[in-house]
C-alpha cells in the first residue's frame, strides 16, 4: 500500500507575504532507497512518485483525497511561529554603561 505525508505549506525565507498560508501538501513517501549514480555520483532512485507534490486548500481536502485513492497517510504538524524580537539597530553596538 502506498503511504503519504500530509503537511502544511511552509513559507519560504524569500517570501514576505502570507499567500497560500493555510494550504496543505500531500507528498508520497519513498518506496525504495536512493543510490549513487556510478557516472555522476548523484543520488537517485527509480521511484517517480517521490517527485509528486499535491496542493490542497484545507487539511480535510487532503485527507479526503488520500482516503478516496486508498492511500495510508500521516499528518505532520507545521512549524510553530516564533514571535519577532524587534530592536533598534543601535542596540547592536550598545556596550556596558560607563560610570
């Protein structure tokens, strides 16, 4: 049976906006180990499902797709959003107070 992983879409470090923030991705788990190509040395396998990533607007839609197509799946939680530490540029150069 084919196994899949469902996870939330993570914002890229190059992305400043919040587009597609609530989207979910379904990725197939690899079925065979990767091996080094003798000519180039690159790692690869014959498993083409590993290249497929499906996007869904909600977690329920991703689960419904997996159940409809007979996939076993597990849901991985998203990253915890860390609060921003706002500080002034001058604080980088602040030293001990001289008395």
